[in-house]
C-alpha cells in the first residue's frame, strides 16, 4: 500500500489535500525551487484546471499528486492519508501519447490491468468496454502507427481509465493534437464526464490554454512562476455546454487572462541582481527581439492599448507564446499591463515609431539596465581581447538557472546582437565586443 495513515485533514468528499507543498531540485548553491507553498483541495465530482504559463510548475505539481515525484516540503494527503510513493487511486494522461508501438490498441489498454493482477478474461472485457466508451470500437487490433493523433490519445485515455481511478490527471492532453482533433476530443471528454460515463470521481487537468480551462472546468487554479505558486482560484458558474461567443464566457476569459498576466511591477523589483551577486537573479523572458518589435508596432497601430486576450487571438498566439513577449516589453519599460490590458509607455511609443538605428540605441540603453546583460557586457569589457568563452558564462548561469542556463544565454545574445552590445562567434564559441558595438553601448549606457 502506498499510503500511510495520518489524521483526516479534510471533509469526507475531499479526495486530494495539499498543504504548503513545494518541490526543490539540486543541492546547495545549485538548488532550484520549482514549486513553493501550494495549498489545494480537490473534491469528488469536480473538474479542476491548473492554469499558468510554462515554467510555473503545473506538471511538477501533477507528478507530486500522482506520486511520480515526491514533494520536498509540505503534505500531500489523499482521503486524509499522507501519500508515500505512487498514488494507487490516481492515473495520469500525458501530452505525448505514450503508447507501446509494438502492442495493439487493446493490448495497450490491457497493460495497465495486467500490472494490477487482473485476470486475462476480465482484462479483455474491460479493455473492449473502455475502447467502446471512448469511441475506438473496431480499432482493438490496430497498432498506434495506424491511428490519427486524436485516436491515439483516446487510447491513452482508455488505458488510464482501465484501472478505474478516483482521480484522473491530465497533463495538457490536447496540446499535441491539431486544432480540429483537439476540439473534437475535448467535446467527447466533456460528454462522457457530464453523462457520468467515466469510472472516475474527479478530473485535474493541466493546461496553458485559457479558453480550454473556461470551457471545461468547474474551478480554475491560476499559477504563477519563479517559483511556481498559486495566484488565485476561480469558480466557473457557467452552465454546460458552454459557448465561446457568450458574453459571460468572454468576460470570464478576460478575468482569467488578467490573473495570469498580472500587473507590471515597479522596475526595481523586476530587474533583480546580477549572477553571483546577493539576491535573486531574474530570468530573461524567452522572447525574440523581433517579436517584441512586432508587438510594439501592432500596439501603436491599435492606438497604444489592447486587451491581451483579444490581442492573442488576433495574432494567433497561444498564452505561452504571447506572455514572454509581453514580459519583455514590461522589462524594457516599453509597455505596462493592468487588468488584462497592455498599453504602450511613452518610451514604447517612441520605439515603435523610430527608425532602425534609433531603435537599436533605445534598446541598448534599456538592455544595459538588465543585470544579466550588463554583467556579460562588463565581463567582456574587462577582458584584454574583449572575448570570453561561452562556457564561462554558462557555468555562472547554471548556478542561478540550472538547466535553463543555455536558454538564458541564448536570449541575452539575441537581444544584445540586436542592440549591437555584444555578439557570438560560432567558430570559437566565444562572446565578444566589436569596436562599433563598444561605441554604441558607451553612448547608450551613459
């Protein structure tokens, strides 16, 4: 048995109860805190969505709930008992289909039952019944390679449901599908859930798609990052089935978007400190500078202000694509965010309408205020040849960002190249200052 007895901590209908749960990776100076201080309850009969941008710990939290990863701190209780090891009452469906390619669809479903010691005849009966439930009747003997993406994910659902879990956990189950297949599978899952055709008591789904969360969930738990934490919870009172064009639906999407996007922080709080210095070193948003310039131009053409949800729709950008660009605009003081709206600052307005060379000078002045980029620039300045190996910077950044160090350096180089602050030599794997760049940055940074 994977659960050890502890005093009940919640009402009888509470399946899951998290108290100040956190997860930390690494040791000593290289410790990385993925999740901190999460409190959450899941009641029987609920469909709950964990919503937030990439890197906020949604999937990490799901793995702790299912027992695939242990919590570093806090308590994970299931029906009032402390979780110790794999949770036998929960299963998880991943965003990748995770089917065994050498097994048929039916055999893939039976695998989960075989691991539980179910007799062969009963395995076959339950597998066939579940495949019929999810709409794969007639494909029992097909192999995964013969199925479309949507059908493979249905097989994944059937396998997860085969053991009749009380809690079904879904880790962005529609993200690997094309738009039409994802929409169809969402509708089918909701039909089965609302008709109580699923052998499960609650669903907990991770997503970064706001419309998806509002469309499906009874409750939305919004998470923030650095480290992952719960920002707020919202109960969805809209009746099922929900319509995207309804005014109430649109209003709730706007409200959730505002919670996810947050509000622009004062510059001093947002900048942080340089790598190796006391205090927190803030991550650079994973946004390319050309995307930032494009967003500024779009805002300027829209009168300097836009609703983030509608802007994302107009630009056909998912939440995880749009938010880093918005964060970069905030970091450089080109834009401000409040109540789900983004607006250009006077500096952002100037940048959007400036010439190419003027944009470079504006960007250089702002980028040199960012601790990570200024640290790289000053390190290069101090070197006799004004050239330093990439590994030097990666070693220092790993102590701050762990596995994200290479991505952080890549973003810093991309931004600095645009502003002609420093560049990268692909032949020698060195960062370097050019003579022209030194002249520009001395003027811009003055």
